[in-house]
C-alpha cells in the first residue's frame, strides 16, 4: 500500500495500474522469500545481540562498545545472509 501511495502521489502512476502490474509480477516464491528472510534476519540479530550481551564486561563504556560491535556485526552478517538467500531463492 505504501508503494502504491508513493507511485500515485509522487510519480502520477494510477493506483489501478500499479495494482494490476504488481499482481502480474509477483509469484508465490516472493512471498515465501520475504517470510524466510524476515525470520533469518531476526534470528541473526537476536543471536548476535545475545552473544555480545553475555560477553559484555562491566561498566557503561563496555556496554556502549558492545552495542557498537553488535550493530556492525549484525549489519555485515545480514548483508551476507541476504546475498546467500537471494542466490538460493532466485538463481540466475
């Protein structure tokens, strides 16, 4: 709905046309892929966050450092996981 609103409001693409082409282009694999990726990405963030949280030293400085490391590690891991999952679901 957000994409349709932007296409209609900003790019002057008729909402009916957007909806009809949207329906024509999507396949069931796209829905499955989005659910699998969401679960995998959430699992990655949760596991890395828990690992770094349990590995944190005492003190506020250590918490800030662990938070920064968690964000960096999760971002890179999600980027790699996205590449791998996209390659598995949509081979060229």
